[in-house]
C-alpha cells in the first residue's frame, strides 16, 4: 500500500490474517473488510434517506404557501385541463420513493405516474430524490421570489 501512496486499504473480503490490523497501527493505512464497508455504506444511505422527510415537508409547505393562480403562472402546475409539469406529482412521487427507500420495497415499476422513476435500490432512490427535489426547490424559489415582489 505504501508503494502506491494509498491511505485506505480494503485488505480482505471477510476478515484479516493475524497481525494485519496491527501492521496498520503506525501508518495512515486503514484496514477494513468489504463486509464492514458495505455495512457503513448501508448505514450512510439510511441516514441520508432519514434526512429527506424534513426537506420534503419544507418543499411541500413552500409550494402550498402560494396561490393556485401563481403556481400555474410560474409553471408549478398545469392549468385546469392542460398537461405539463406538476409539483404536486413530484411531491407525491417523492413521498413514494422515500417510503420505498426507507422500507427497501422497490416493487413498483414507476412512482405516482412518473415514468422516469425506475427505482430499484436505495442509491437510486437517493439520486432521484436529490435530483427532483433540487429541481422543484429551484422552481419554487423562482416562483416565490416573483410572488414576494408582487405582494404589497
């Protein structure tokens, strides 16, 4: 490991030979098994998923704080009888994706009619939530700024 300048080493699939961990004590090398690394990654994913409900709640509140006409005018929802972007559908999809991620139940082909939401594991759920909530927050912030300027 020193030869290649690595500071983290995955040395074994399931464990280490006697003395392997002791050999890393005075170095910057960390001995970790793949099993331990997988557990750490799963724990991190669960922690990230557990942070989404508060974010989702804030986004939902900010969305519904604006009048329907303003949400239509700023593209957060289509007008009655029209198709288009729907923040309400994204919020409902986010709730379904979050629930799937927290329960490890990815049996749905799509989430709340969102065809791009083919979620099959926690990593995909996190990526979908991040991407779609980032986009929705951006849209809401733009609409909210316009609303605040138009309100006396």
